[in-house]
C-alpha cells in the first residue's frame, strides 16, 4: 500500500487515536503501521478501504478529501474501536494541513510540502561572514536559549507604547512544540516512531488553534520527513529534516522572546491572501513542471512585468508527473485568455484587476480580466534587462529568498538569468553535471532539476554537455553551495531561434553544433576565506544527530583534534559549538545512589539548534562569496 493512496488525516485525529491506545498497544503501533502498509487498498468515492486480513476491513471516510474526525476511521475487527488498526491507519496516512494557503481563485497552486523555504526563520545565529571573528560561546542551560538562538537585540521600546507579546496560551503551545521537537532529537529518526510523531501532531494542532500557523506547519513538516525517512523514501534527505527541525525549535523558542512586528513574523499567517495590483502587462519567460513528494503534479509558468517583477501562474493538484505532463498543454485559467501554459511561457498577457499573493502568484478571481497579448524575446525589452544584473547581485538576491531561515513572507525569487559558455560535463562525487562559465569568469555547475525519466531534464542536460563552446542564455534556480551551482530550467535554443523549456521540450542532436565533447575534470575550488573550510566538521555532527539521536553523538569521543582544526581556520565560534554540542550529548548525571538521571534533552536541543543555525548562516555566506568575479592572478 502506498501512503499517497490514503486520504490525509487531520493531526488531532491521529494524535487522539494514538493517545487512546493502551500502553501495550502503543508498543505494537510501529509494527502495525508497517504491516498495514503491505495490505491492499481500494477507493470508492470519499471512502478508502484497507483489507486488514481476509475477514477484516478498515475504512477511512474523507468527505472533502480529509479525514477530519476519529469516527471517520472504522475497523471491523473484534477489538474495535479500541484496536491498534485505526491508529495505525492514521499514522500511515499523510498528515493534513487544514490551514488554507490562498484565498483568491481556483488556480491557486498547491505549495510543495518540502519545508526548506516555506518554513524558514527570520534570523540567524551566526555572523554572515565566511571568517568567524566572534568568541566561542554557548548556552549553559535551556534557559539560555535566547542568547544563542534568538534574533539580534532590538532597541529599547518606549514604555508608553507597550509592544504586543505572545499570550500565555501561545507560550504554552510553543513550549509543547519545543518539547516535542527536542524529543525527536533525543530519539533520532530510528526512535521517533508513531508515538513520538503523535506528540508532534498534537502540538501542531494546539499551535494552530493558538494562532501559531508557522510553528504548526514546521511540526507537520517534521512529521512528514520522519515518515519518509522511516519508510526509506528515496527522495528523503537528512539535510531537509535538519532544516525542518531547526525551524521548528527556533520558531517555538522565539514565540516567547519576540514582540510587535517580529512576533507577527514568528506567528506566521494561516493564509496568504491575494492583494489588488491593478493592470499588468506580462511577458512569458518559461514553463516548468512541478512534481512534489506528496504525489502532487502540475506546472508553474513564469512571466515578467514591464517593470521586471516576476510572477507565476500555477496549476498543481494530486496526480504526480503524469498530471504535470498533461497540464502543460491545458489552457491557463486566467481571465479570457485561451493560451496554454506552454504557450504563455512564450507569449504575453494584458491583465486588468490583477491580484497577486505575497510570493508572486497571480490570482484568478472573478474580477480578474486577461487577454492574450504579444510576448517578447529574451533579447528584447523588457525581458533583456533580467540578464543585465551581475551574477553576484542576482545570487545574493536569490540567496535571500532561498535562505533556510528566511522570512516566509519576504517574497523574492530564487531564479538567476545568466549568459554562459558551455564547457562540457564535469564529474562529481554524486555523478556528472554540466559545467559553464558566466560573466566574470565564474565557473557554474548546471544540474538537472528533476531526474524523473518522464521529464526531459536529464536528456537535455546530457545533450548540452556534448556541445562545449556553445553560448546560451539560461534561466536557473540557485542551489546554495560553497561553489556556484544552479538547477537548469530553461535556455535559449542552441540555433539562436526561440527558447527551450528543459522540462518539457526535448533537444535533438541535430540542434547542437558539436556532437562530441570530452569530460573535463572538476575545476579547482576558488580560493579565499571559504576555500576548503572545515565547517563540515560541525555540519556532519549536526546531521549525525538526526538519524540516530543524542546518544549516538555522545559516543563519538574526543573532538579536540577537530576543534583545533576549526580554530586554525578562523572559526572559533564553530569550534566552541562543536565542543559544547558533543559534551552535552555525552553528559549523563547521576543521583546520590549512582543511578543515571534522565538526559537533559532541553539543553542538548539548545546546543544543537545553535549549531544548526550557525552552520546555515556561514554556508550561505560562503555561497554568496563564491559568486563574486575572480580577479586575474588571484586564487
């Protein structure tokens, strides 16, 4: 049984069913989830039936697409309703996020469930510099969280205008989220089974009721990633769970320390309404397929306004890659336009009564009028101006948008518009990618946006790698890394006529000027403050915690050699964080009788959060520095 075939279950439903189990059944819950996953399912309207055995059926009733009450899950076994099957089914199904995202029209795009950019925090714990000059410091206890994970101190406010602060109920909800997140770090992926996940779901539900949608969403993302990791989902990445956990813990902590406008950002918004934007003249750029880990599929078409602002028109719904391929040639539901998405990517629109969400999505409300208009080539105004900004400036702007802990409502785009010369394929530890050179002599690695063989990305990049010396105008999405790196989304046609949507259009060998090309060795990494940075020594300890928990990190032993190497590289804060993190993981106090006391999960979570946020900030600084033009003779 594929979990995607089950309807989403409201977090409070799963939490309630797990909480109502007896201690004996809770111990059997994880194995029950696994066994249930091997059973067949069938759908009849709003009801999904699972065959528990030859004589027993389990039903999930989801009117409106979501299982919203505990009574909507029924089981035919003799122990029902107190059986383990109902709770196992809820734990096997996706967690539903009941907070509406957009409120303007039928073409609202379903957001990707990966939490990396939508669940970002607004502050970092480390200086935005590749060279760390701050003294090595760390919290002494969980009470010191404000000193290592919170935002920079703000100026004192006039006492006459007392700022808004979190209510006691919100603080209590945030404390529950912190405790649930700390429990995940304590247990690790291997130990964070259905019971631990249900605690997160209960905390997420309470946070949503207390008007903390951002923290609630972060908790749901952690649960989704934990389930993917435990199920062996090939799309799962430990770095994603690190980011989601850091977002959860950081946001939960900051609820109690923020006020005014900062508190509003920490709370987040349950919905992102569209706002009026008057009349817009739009020019198509390209269309990209959207395929999410939750089984959604569709397209996103990018357009630019006459002032250079970027907008998107999306159509994403359950259906996976098959739906993405089909929707690309369907009409855009925006006003009276009859253009398909792929046609819009090369044409234009005149829109009256436009509405736009904070992240640039165009609404399709009843008052929106749109008609087809002439498009523009990438070399013509106003589109040509997108390629005029220096790559370093574009990368800095995109990095602000893709930062792991950026303000979710900050807007901005993660796209870069570059003129490049292809150099050929370059080998890397994870395979090969396309190497190119952009303005200022900066070498850029161009990678595949999606490996699904049904899409054209992989074949197109492979063909382009066989044509060194070709000059192209490209659009790519920034990949934060210590070296310049993009996922390639669209490019000008090698013949110079038209453009290529690399996810949909398929290049042919006849389109390329040179059918053969050598494979070049990877170029040396740029010199400077970020070259050969030992920051990875701290990063890997942060990541090692997530799969196996605190105890595994505590058994690593002495890290003096690693901290010495980090200090020699000019990163004393990183060295201090590594020492404190490992010491906290290994610390177990005893009572007067020599018995081990419970581990300080709060304190360890504090150190871990500080290290995770610090490494993210420094990594982003190194990424920004890598895009700077290299001067001749300087390595």
